[in-house]
C-alpha cells in the first residue's frame, strides 16, 4: 500500500483508520511481547541458574543463606525487571537442590528470602518508569506522582522486612509451605489434579510455539551455558521493546476519551485494589 496525498498508510486499511483501534493494537502487541519476554527470560534464567547451581551449593547451606537469598532476589529482580522470572528460577533451583540431595527444608531456607527479595526488587520498576515518563509531565504532575511511588517502595520494604524477620526467627513461612504442600499432595491426593492443569494458555500460545523452539535452537548452536546467556539478553531486549510499546499505547489511550474510564478504575481504594490485582493477575 502507498500513501495518497497526505493520507496515512494506516487509513488504507478500514479497521485501522480509527486511531483508537491502532492504539489498542499497539498495546496488544506490546502486552503479547511482554508476556512472551517473561517466559523467555524464565527459560534463559533457568539455564543459567542450573549451570551455576552446583557451584553455589556450599554458599546456600551456610548460616548466611537467608541473607544471600534476599540479596539475590533483590538484585535479580532489579536487573531483569521481572519478579516472575526470579520466582520461577527460585522454584527450579529449589527442586534441583532437592534432586541432588539437599534437604527441602534447607532449600526453602534459601528460597523463601529470595522470593521476598524479588518483591522488593519490583519497586525499582516504579522508579524507572516514573523517571522515564517525566518528560511528558509538568513539574507539578511529576511532584504529585512521586509520593505514590515512594509509598509503594516504603510499603514493600517494611512489609518484606517484617516477613523476613519472622522467617529468620521462626521459619513460619517455609514451615507453613511445607505443611500445606504435604497436606495438598499427600493427605488430599491433589498432586494428580494439579498435574492436569500443567499446561496454561501461555504454554500453548507462547511457550511451546515460540520460547521452547528458540531455546532449543540457541542452545544447540552455542551450547547450554552461552546459549542461556544469549537467551537472557535476547528476551531482556524484548522486554525493553515491549515496555516501550505498552507505555506509548497507554499514554496515547489516556489522551483519548478513555481518560474518564481510567480515572473511574482508580476512583476509590477498592476499585484501585481490584484494578491493580486484575492487571497483575493477568500479566
């Protein structure tokens, strides 16, 4: 298709002549790439962690293991901007540790703080995003937005600190998880029922047709260790691109008549909670 006069190329396609439809498509592509990149980062992160797992086994069994796990969770999430990738790597590493003979209790002692640290690491995302969109704000708007970011950071830090102290002193979280796991799998016999839901929509639409073939190709060409690093870099770049598309789509949508709907979604604490919960659950 070619341009005719001053007409945009988008207007040659009837459904794309609507500006709102184009913005929704941009946003949808960004979300698809973002979810794909999360799965891709997980695959690369799992490979890298599996390669390092035996080397850090001694470190995990020391008395400082909880602090080490907390620090790795914070740093890992701050670097990859995906707590789900860090949590996935934690689950894989704990199962691998148990498989090579480390007691599951010791693995949990390292893994629980790592998951807690991942939740602190997500606060870095808020800071990056707010400074990234500052160029589109006035100083007054930026000043009004910063307190919201700081509130989230302080809330996360205080909450995780409390849970970390409880875990360090009593082991409440890890013991609760172990007891609940035994109850669900052994007492209720739900292990087979859980296995029936092993495949999700993301597995069928993204992981199996895109992520897994790419992982197999890269690791076969460059080896497991180098391939894992390359996959991590590739998918991290996709995260950056997808976040750009999502930010652009949302910014432009808010400037349309969707602004009232967005404001309505956050008009009260209850609606704001449900909106945030729904978006996080979906993504």
